[in-house]
């Protein structure tokens, strides 16, 4: 899976105005192309072009709906894995109470540090996320070393339950990294979306030019509407950066209960 998206070089706030500018420029190009063809005495009927415009807009709408659904499903996956991780860490913390000392205290301290790190990682800049992931994996190694030490001394069902819950914590870390950082909208989908958007806006402008109509404000509204949907898809595809962020309240509540 991809770790970066095609639009990541652009700040999230810039995607909306850039998309609007691209749409307006495409519309203007199509409008002027129609006038140029008319000046060259190349007559063309509006009716076939209107049907092509409708077909292209329908295809663009289908691709937007498909991509929005894809990004939305991954957003829901990220919400679910936060809750699952909070439950797994909480269970491990409770089972650590039944371990012998000093292992019990050591494991609980490591789990508190782990939760603090997970909550703080969401507020980090994107370039520092890899460092937070590395620190999480280092804490997992220390926790697993404690689990190995426990099983060497005690192979009771209690120790087995603790190891099982800790294993779930480690597995959910990999799931959260995949859904949060590496599962992105593929670059080819972004390319197809923008190519279709450019073609659709050009054809709308071309149709308007053939009809000898003035540039309508309705075309601007349509361009802004498509740009807003593309912006929302980009926002869903960048966890922790935009307006649509996954709530970390489950992990925050867990951290408060540990203290």
C-alpha cells in the first residue's frame, strides 16, 4: 500500500482553490475553443455535444461517488481501530494487576507510557509520525520481554490471558498503522478523477460556446460543487491533518483511568 498520496505535496487548504482554478480554466478553454471553431466556419450542432456532456458528467459523478465511498470506508476503519486498541490496552492493563511484582508495576508503567505516546502521536506533524511509530514498537518489545519473563516463571492461565491480550495490542498496532498511514487513495484514481473533471468542464464550456450563451454563474457553482467533493475526499485521505479527524476520546479516557 502507498504511504503517501498523490496530492500530499500540496497543503490540504490549497486543494480547494487549486481545483476551482483548474475547473474555471478548463471551462474557459472549452468556451473559447467553440468560438474559435465557429470563426473557422466549422459548424457543429449542440444536441450531440449536450449528450456527450451529460455522459461525461455522469462518469465523473460515478468516480467521485466511488472514491468518496472508498475514503469514507477507510475513515470508519480508523475510528473502529482506535476503539479496538483502547479496549485491548485496557484489558492488558487490568490483567497486569494479576502478575507478580515487580513485573506488574513495570508492565503498567510501560502501558501508561504507551497510551501517552499513542495519544500524542495523533497531534504530531506528519513528518514525525514515523518516529512515533518506532517508539511504539520499541515499547512493544519491552512489553513482550516482560511477557516472556512472566511465562518463564509462571505458565498459569492468568499468564496466558495476559500474553493473549498483549498480543492483541501488538496486532492492532499493525492494523492502525496500515489503516492510518499506508492505506491511501491510489494515485491512479486521483489522476483519473482530475482528468475527468478537466474534460467535463471543458465540454461544458464548449457546449456553452456553441450555444453562443454568456458565461453562466451556474457553471461556476457546478465547478465549486465538484471541487468541494474532491476536497472532502482529500481530507478523508489525510488522517489527522484536516477538518475530518478521528476522535481519540477512547484512548484519552483510557489514559485518564490509568492515572
